[in-house]
C-alpha cells in the first residue's frame, strides 16, 4: 500500500477501502506517512466527503491507534458530555460536578482552546495549582473519590487523532463532518464512557454554521457511538451569540462558580440543566433533580472536592488582567446582535486563546458582556469590557468586533434564539 494511491482514490471521488483506511491511519501514526500526504488526503476528504461506512472504519482505525480505558470497575454508571466548541462555552465546569452530585460518574476528557473557541483545560488552569495532566491511575482515583474528573486525554488515547487534529488545524481542514465526527468519537469511545451527550453547536461561533450541517454531524456521531455500544444522544444548541456574559479563561471560571452557587446567567443555567438531565437519563440515573443539586450546594461541594483533588485551590483569588477597555453602546435601542464569532476572535486577540498549539494563554484576558441580544440599551452605557495584559492589542481586538454588534431602534420587537434548537 502507498499513500499516493490512497490520496488519488479520494481525490477522484472514490470510496476508500477498509484496507486503505486501516493502513493509512496506522502508517501515519507511526510516522511512515508524511504530514504533507496526510494533509492532501484530509483536503480530499473535506472536498469529496466520506460515506457512513467509511467514517465508521476511519473512526475504528483511530480508536485502534492507541489504548482504551475501562471504567467498568466503578460502582456508578458513567456519563460524559462533549461540546463541538463555541464562545463562552464554560458548561463543562458546572456540569461535571453537578452530574456527579446527582449520582453518575463523569470522566470528562477535555481539550484546550485553539483559534476563536475556548478550551475547558485553559479555563481551569487559571485556578492556581490545578493540574490538567493526570495519569490513568490518578484519573481513576479522582473519579472514585469525587465522582467527576476533568483532565487532558493521555498520550496513549487515540494518538492518530492527536497528530491529525494538529495537522488539520493548520491546513484549513477542520470543518469536515467525517473528520470532526471521527475525531470526537474516537476519543470518546476509547475513553470508555458508558454514555455520552453531545452538544452540537450551531451558528457563527461554531464549526457548523447551519442547522442542516449540524444535524448531519450529530446523527453521524450518534450512529458511531451507538455502533460501539455507547449510549449516545445529541442536542443541537445555539452558538450565534456567546453563552453567558463572559468569554475568557478566569472570567469564565468566575461565572461557572456563580452558577454552582445557585446564580449565574440564565442561558448558562438552562443549558447546564438540560445537558445534566440528558446525561442522567442516558446513564440510567432515575429520580435525580439537577436543579435541586445546584440550589442546595451539593454541586458546589463536588466542584470544590474535584478542584482540590487535582491540586487546585477553590478559594484562591483568580487572575485579573492588568488593563481594561470599555466598549459603549453607540445608540439607544434594542441589542439585536452580539455575534459569537466576533466576540470569540476579539477575546482570542486579547490573549485568551492561542494561535499555535504551543502558545501560552493569558488567564485574565477576555471579554465581559454587560448586555445580551434582546436587552434594551442606552447610548453610552457599557456594552462590553475588554481585559488584557497586553493593551497594545486593544485596537486589534476592537477591529474584530466591527459588524458584530447591532442596535435597532427603541421598541423593535426581537426574539433571541432558543438555547436548545433540537
Ligand atoms: N473537536 C475535536 O475533538 N475534533 C474536531 O475535529 C473538532 C472539534
């Protein structure tokens, strides 16, 4: 077998044979297929697609490239959640301890932000002392003792995806449904969770810009999970505007703690509860009331224990950026647009995200929003506060917001999108 014939098959709109898929994933993982060959194949897949059987074989080969974890010795059913990525999406932070407080174990392997979307691990690393890198044994201990763990996937889990995702990120080949579905599901199936809830984001701040593509991605992933014995369900949720009122690492931790304390923005609470109910249902946990676990402090108690178990101090003062800049409303009226992509890129330019995998992030950088679409605003009132340690970036970050904010005349009727779209 050779890489060129595999690339040619897909370039010429053919189906990849099982043997071609098995060979190329294995050879690429072992370093026998060059990055430029794999990126040519990824581009051919992006342009010409794959059928469901090809995607299933590709996913199975990625799972086989590394180890599989096994949580069957735990006394509780396991449930995990995966979001396809968005702006201000801090839901994993309150959700994992909340579901643990309700009686399921949550082995949450998470990622770092890249580009305009934030990453759960970057957010949690703004808590002094907190460690994302755990050995498999440490992960199991936290899960057993606390009920939830949020950590990085070890090097042994789906190594083919680690290489391929980094390559796709720099070759314009992220936004391909077969590649996104196989990337996410290979990690989740190898992780060994019993059930999985997918939060498939739709809108300007998401990889999937319209409902039709999001539905196709969701049903592909649900099919892959189900075929591998993982009870899998998906929600389609809105990402046309950021979730909550913050985008940025420490800013989002602060907002998540507000939710765990029984407060926080209504959209974050609504989505956290909707996903918690789906996870508990998929795990077969009956009679649990996640709203009660938020209100009575039991979710907060699990959060504190989880942070401490991973070396963090839940009472530590979170980092604050050195400089702030307030963006004011240009007119009086109704805020009809606060675009997720614009806010995500702006927060990224302020230092909340990274341009390359190895770049550091600023823990305090990001954007606080003071109004949501549908709110009435008065000319001159603060709409957003930009935070950064590198104030020379303010102009660059402000440029990203151009066209991302719209205020309509007073009295304009405006109905924000529902959070859960399907
Ligand atoms: N998240 C992943 O893990 N992989 C993708 O391809 C896209 C989002």
